[in-house]
């Protein structure tokens, strides 16, 4: 089996957001992995998503077609819906 060549797709501000997006990509059949210099999960450190070289164009197209809101990325990272603020 040949070793995968990795290409940088995007850099996100933290590990959970990057892991969430990588999971969405993988669910769509795009080989992806996350690399970060963060020493603690959740630390606000730039996290890079790499995809297999053969999936790079498809992954770029996927990102242009699907813009994620911060709320969607939070949900993907935590599995929890954001709390709606109630008027006081």
C-alpha cells in the first residue's frame, strides 16, 4: 500500500474546530488529518488540516460550497447546541 502524500488544506484557530471540520471531510470520503502545536486539547493554537494529495481539489471545492458558521463548528466539536440567550 502506498503512503499518503499530505497537502495543507486550511488552518483554523484551535484544535476542536479543526477536528470537527476534518471529521466532516472524512464523512464525505475525503482523507484528512489534523496537526497542531497545541500542547493541550482546546488550547487556542493554530491547527492545520491536511488532506491526501489525491483529495485536495475535491476538499477545496467542498470548502467553497459549504461555509460553516462558528455555531456549526462548535456543535461539531462538542455535540451540543449553543444556548439561546433569554431576555432578562
